[in-house]
C-alpha cells in the first residue's frame, strides 16, 4: 500500500510539473509584452488566458478569416508584435513578414511564424509559414493581436 501511495504521489507531482511547464513556455513565448509579466496563466489552457488578457491589452484585435486576412497582415506589419491564436489551442507569433509563401486556401501570401499547438494536454512547438500553423479557413475563431505600434523615427 505504501508503494502505491508513493507512486501516486510521484505521478501527481509529475502532472503538476508538466502543467507548470506549459505556463512557463507560454510566459516565455510572450515575454516581450510588458503588460503580461504578472499574469497568472491557466495551468490547463494557458492559451485561453493569453486570449483573455490580449483582448484587454492589445493595441488592436482583429478576428481574422479568409475575407480579411490579407488586409490584416498588411496592418500587422506596422506593429512590433503580432500574435494569432486559434481558439484555445494554438498560438503563433509572426516573426518574419519578408519570408512568405503563397497559401491557396487563404488566397494570399502568408508570413513566417513560430508558435505552439496544444494537443492532448501538451504544448508542441512549431514553426513555418503561419497557414501551416493556424490551419485552413474554417469556422474556428482566429484572433490577431497587435502590440506596440511602430513609429517612423
């Protein structure tokens, strides 16, 4: 019985550690957003917490779909930071607007990005053109969050 309790305790500790790791990964991923430094991220769905706070803190928020993605990406170039989320499971930071690839499903050139997709409770790192990260246009909610407008100086 003592062995069973010990094993159960160890498994519980590992699960809590894995949840904290997800939070730390997302916290580090968005560390350039100064207003996110003290946010308590949800242990199970840290991308949901990002969505909630980004709606309050971003300079501009756009729900993107096939009809407005091209114009939204042109606007995003004017900002220092651009993130796209797909519901509560995917987050991508656009990292290079000059490195693009044509997307037939989105009908525009898509920039390069890096991010995380949460599957089966685990965050999986990914990078590439953002259409390969955010998927094809469908009924899922995709939000574009823009932070810190660039100034011409």
